[in-house]
C-alpha cells in the first residue's frame, strides 16, 4: 500500500510488491517444472493456473483497495462494490480450477506461491530494517 505522501516509503512498497510477485512466479515455475519432470503435465498446468489466479487476484485487490472510497451520503462508494465483487470472484475461480483440473494438491500449491513469496519478502524487509538499525 502506498502512503498518501508518496515519499520514498511508497516506492519501497511498490518495489516490495513487485519483488513478491516475481518470487511467486519463480516458485510457481519451479513447482510446475517439478510436476513436468514427474510426468504430471496436467498438475503442472493446474499449479501454474492457480498461481496466476492468486497473483492476479492479489494485484486486482491491491488496486481496488487503493481506490476505495465512501460515497458523499455515507453509503458504500463504487470502489466498495468493486472490492466485494473481486472478493467473490476469487472463490469462484478457485472452484473452477478444482472442477477443471481435479488436482487439489497442485491447485493448493499454486495458490500458496504468493503467500510464500510474501513471507520471503517480509524476511527481506526485516533483514534490511535490522541492517539499517545497526548503521
């Protein structure tokens, strides 16, 4: 998320999200390659598709959250409805992946690529923060 001031922290946040997306793509690629080596091309496709759903869903929700707004009358603005529709779209896509590929393990592994990448990014940020403290 970007702070309203748009200072250096905002740029670091955007870089962190990009790096996390890159790590998620790398993890998904490695997992798909592992399935391909094992001769499971359908599982590799399921993992790749579910990782894509996870990454695109995250990016979409990030954009909607940035634009959330409240209507002048105090009711939910257009951004809130878009946010809710995106939240509903994610389980629909995950269900579709499970129905099409019928490979629970591959779909779960694909969906966890982004959370794992965010954990890696958090570790990178903690190490960077600690090294700044010791300067």
